[in-house]
C-alpha cells in the first residue's frame, strides 16, 4: 500500500532545499563543461525522442536527492496502482484509466462489471470500421456523395487535445497521402466561432461530431443546435450528418439525430481524453484509423518507459521532479513551452489545460490546504515567432521562467531551399540551439541595457521528425509528467472543481436570477 504525504513533510524535500543555489548554469554551460553536460544529461524517450536537461539547474547531487524524493513519494508505486485500477481520483471517487485506452501495462482492470481495456478497444474498432466505410464511400450523404470534411463540436478536453493533434499531423498526412478528410473544430459558445466554421465548409459533404460525456455541456449543446439549424436550413437530414461521442447513459447515446454513437466513460477526464473515442473518432476520420493507432503506440511506449524506477531513464518522471525543484525550491512561477515546429502551434494550449486544470489546486487529496506552491502557469508559442514576441521578458525580465523547448531535425513536408548557405530547417534548428545557450550563459556588456544575466534554465525534447508515434510519445510524456507532479504534491490531478462555480453563476444569469454585482454586469452586457 502506498502512503500519501504533503511535500513539506518529506525528508528528501528538506534535503533538496539545501541545494537551492548549488548550480550556476552560466558557468556550468560554458566551454567544455557545457559540452560535457549536453552529452551527459539526456534521457531516452519513446519513438526515438530524447529529453535533454543539460541547461537545467541540476547536477549529480541534485539528481541524487530527486531520486530520493521519487522513492519517498512512491511515485512509481502510485503509478502502478493507477494502472491497476485504484481509485486515484479521490474527489469524484473514480478510477483513472486514460493510459489503458492505449495499452495494458499492468493487470486487467474491471469496473462496473466490464473489462475496461476490452471496452476501449471495442470502441476503437467500432470507430475504425465506421471510418473505413466513410473513406471507401460505403457511408455517404443523402445524395450518395462522399463526405470530405469532419467537424468536432466540443470544448475543453474535447477540443484542445484533438485539435492540437490534428494540426500537428495535417501536413505530415498530406505528404504521406493519409489525409482522408479535412478536420475543423467548433468550441467557443461565441456564435462567431460556429458561424465561421460553417461558412468555411460544404455542409452537404460534412460530418459533425458532438462530443459531450454527460450530454449536457451547455456550450457544446448550444453549438450543436446552431449546427443542426444550419443543416436543416440547407435542406439536409440531420441524421445524415451528425455523430456523437458520449457516455452510454447520456441523452446523446441513442438520439435519432445521430448516424452513430461512440462511447467514453467517467474514468477518462476530458484533458486526458485524446487517446479515447474523443480523439479517436475525429482523428480516425481525418487520417485513417492506422495513423491513430500509431499515435496510441507512441503513447503506450511512453507509458511503459514511465514505469522505470531509475529516474535517469524515465524522462517523464525526471521532467516532473525537475519541475518540482524549480517550483518549490527555486520559486519559479511559470513554465514556457516552446515548440520549434509550426505543426505544434496549438500544443502549448493543450498543455495549459492539461497542467493547470490538473495541478492548479491549493488543497491535497484529503481536501486539506497545502502550504507550498503547486502547479505552474503554462504558456507558449512556437519558435521562432515567440522570439519576436515575449522572449524579451524571458531573457531580461525581472522574473526567471523555466523553458521547455521541443525541436526536430527534419521538417514534415520536406520542401525547403538553401538560402545563404543553409536551409530554412537548419535556420530553425540554429535558433533553438542559440536560444538554449543564450538563456543559460547570457552576455556581459558595459551597457546594462544590452547585458544578459543568463542562468535561465531550459530543457529540450529532440526528435528526428514529428510523426504520429512521436506525437503520441510527446502527448503521453506531458500527461505522465503532470501525473507524477500531482503525486509528489499530494494532489488529486484528475478532478476540476475550479471550473464549476462559473458555470453555476452563468446559469443564474441566463435565468435572470441575479442581484448585486452579478446583475449590474449582466445589465452592462445586455443579458
């Protein structure tokens, strides 16, 4: 049995605090010392990726205490309990099974009388069969014509993860002739979102997927009605254009308006649901089920590596531990995620929800206040765009922000030209290399306006190319990092009570049950 204790009660944490200022990154990363660190401080990841943490504020002494912290918190044992079907989500008294949707790393998990691995596989097979029939022209619209576009209607985890994955692989799929259907997404209840998407598609040749576990999500149902009206106004049959991804007990499960329904359950939270039918339906229709299977394979490989007791060979756990050191010892508030890949343009947005909704907690698993910092603020943009935006603050601002770079040796499309002795891809890679060293080492100058203090920590995940397997590995790496950090902070990373109050008050506003400031703000906006 594992034990759950607050971070500030742990012996390893007390030792870690004593190592706060033991590494000067500028000195450590200069000259041959830096070269040695880059070679030494690297951990293997799934799908040929590597996690390099040479520019982090760690050395062998810090790493040894981080290993003690991992052992004292029983991080791996808690992960095994999660995989074996323990009730890890204490707030909602639920199992946590998103890893099971992509592979079985431990024992069979039976819940509600159902083998959950078999359930997830059955839904994947159902989706795959449906997608293949659509692609083969066996399932068509009213006129017997093929569907060319798929639109996902959802919000939060039903949008951010699948959208980020689709955009990440859209160009790869074009090059490899696996782009079966164009995908678009409607998420915001702002009517301009749905209207803009509807204006950009040929409704007669579009499938719409309504994603809501409960079948009661206000924003999603509002957008569903918006879309249904557009379908009817086009003189088309709603049931020829609508699919549902929902729970088996929701109102959407057997609705007459849906051509087919694919199921999820309460054991996979929205921000972790890209591996489930939530991601599976739209991505299998867009790219084909074989590509979705490759994504799951990369994620499953990461899940397996995350069981390694040796933190130096467990990139997700190591990344998590270094993040705890930065948050709770170094006192850094934020973490910037900086992918040097335009394909990952929406990946930081997905990680914002994943991390901040999971570990943005001020009470522990027992509902008791904690007296230490927990989840960081996550933000980011792809390089090199970010360099011309917020890097000024990152380099010379008063606060230090740890950085997580992601880079690939090769582009996805492969179209490039040599300009002034180097290709565009080489220029992209040169920029990320330069930024790592610039942040770490800085630059002295007699003019303080041009002086860079350096000592700004960063890591980088490096791969050959952003493929489906590599993307799945990236997705699971950050999911598991967040999970491990929740274990170490003694949090429940799998509920999200913080999003509920606003929903309740919004319903009061719409019902005109308001007074005080709520009424005045409502009047200002003409509600």
